[in-house]
């Protein structure tokens, strides 16, 4: 089987946040099997796609290395997003070829469903009532964020005290058997982030997300030494080389890395192995509907603690996706459909890209056994 054509499509309502792109990609083969993926932009997809034409789609690890190394310099986060979209499509092809869901290719199920949490859903008269309603809808936890003034001016010290009072209400709302979490959204400087974490510890949050800006792992190390609350970081990150230090030094308790941002399933499962080794859980950031279906396939096979973020009441069901993941009772349920278990209707999206000719201008060296090394 060979890859013959790769197309890219814009959904009717493209996510405006680039690093959570829900652009659709299809990878066609000479056997008539088509893989479906999601992510990237036109230019990054075209560069990665050109390296795949004529290749065997079954060699997923090999093709991941080809795309990652193919233009000599390691890809940045934006190109990883495109690489991840194509990687999802390759796993979809593999599952469809063998007639099994991707979770069977990864070793089978370790859990019956994936627990989820939601932010601000379903809105009621008070934070306490909203948090209680979220739990009653079946979600594992309710998530909030650092309070805002509403005028575009952020008064950090004042918002720390206001946020603590809001979280106290939320904690009462979820009850003794429920969980709640908070996203600092990297809004706070070190001193205020430490103070808020210290105030919240008595309320027992499930996790504190993105307490500081993520560019400097050393700062997170300093922060970790001053707080006891569980920390979740990683939605900004890509491959394992960006997150491994935080995992291996146990600076964080949960990763927020997601698909396709990591570079697809191929890379995500390697990060998951790092997490299992160091007793770190996984709480992926919400993503597009195809990538979410892929996350269900992967998360359902992992032994680490897992919770999935849902933006609002339920995952999006766009017109170009007549079949996606199964969500009910606040949980995501793996289904035994071949591949990723999604169906794509091109009529619901606009084609903006087509690649049929191979383009791999940088000749990679291969070791004697045929595996890739750099040029």
C-alpha cells in the first residue's frame, strides 16, 4: 500500500486559536483506504505531506521520523501540529486496514470510559449551584479560573482574595464526594501564584493548572518547592523533549499535553510512558472533534490517572463529522469502530490543499539497518 494523495479542508467554523486548529486532513492510499486527521495549517501540512507521497502508510514510526527530521531543523510547535494531524490519519489507516479500533493496536482497553471535567457548565444562579449541577451531569470535576475584574485591567493581589472566596463556594458545591480544579491561566506572578495556592490547599483542589508562564521550567521548579497543591502543566507544549524535564523531576503532577499538538499518537504514547514511569497523570487540553476521538482511543489504553477536558456541555458535533466520539453522562466511551472511529463528509468543509507529488528535498542519512539519522 502506498500514499497517493493528501488533502486539507477548512471546517465551516475553523477554531481561531491556531495551536488548537481543527483543520481536517485526509491521507489517501492506492488501496482505497483513507485516513482522517486534524490539525495544522495549509503551509505546514503541505511541507509534511510532500514527504509522505509514495510511502507505505503502515510504517508510522518510520514516517514520523521522516517528517520530524525531514528539513534538518527540529520542527517547532506549529509544524508539530501538522505532523500530528498526519500521524492521526496514519493510525486511522492502520486500524481500518486491520479492521480494529486504534485502542486494540495500542494493547487494548485499561478502562471502560474516560472521566471528564467541564468549566462553567451548566451555568446556574451561583458558582455553588453551577458546580453542583456539573457534578450531577456526570462530570468528574468542575473547573474554574482566576477571577477577573471585567474591565480588561487585572489587579493581581485583589484577584487572589476574590478567587479564594469563589473557590470556597465551588468546593461546597461539588460536595465531599466531588472534585474541583482551577486554571490560573498563567495570569499571576510568582508571589501571587504561591499565595493563592497556599490559600487553596485547605480546599483540596484536584489540580492547579498553569500557575506560571511555561517558558521557564526552572521557575516552575522554584514554585513547586513552595506549594503542596497538585500542579498541571503542558497545554502549550509539543513533543516529549519539551515536557520531559518537568515529568522526570516530578515538578508537575499532571501533564496537559494533547493531540495533535504533541505530533500525534506516535509521540503521545511515548510521553504517556514517561508519565507512568514517574507517577504523573494525564489531563489533555480540549481539542478538535477528530483529535478528541483519537484521545479517547489512546487514553482508554493507559494505566496512568486520566481526566479529559470538555469545553462546555459536550464535544462539538460539526457538519463535516457525521460520526465522532461517544459522549454521555459526562464521560467519553471508546467504541469498537475501525481506526479512530470517525467519518468525514467533505461537503461540510472547504478543500484548500491537495498534495500528490513527493517533495523531500533534504536527503536523510540512513543507518545500515535502514533506520533514519540526520543529514
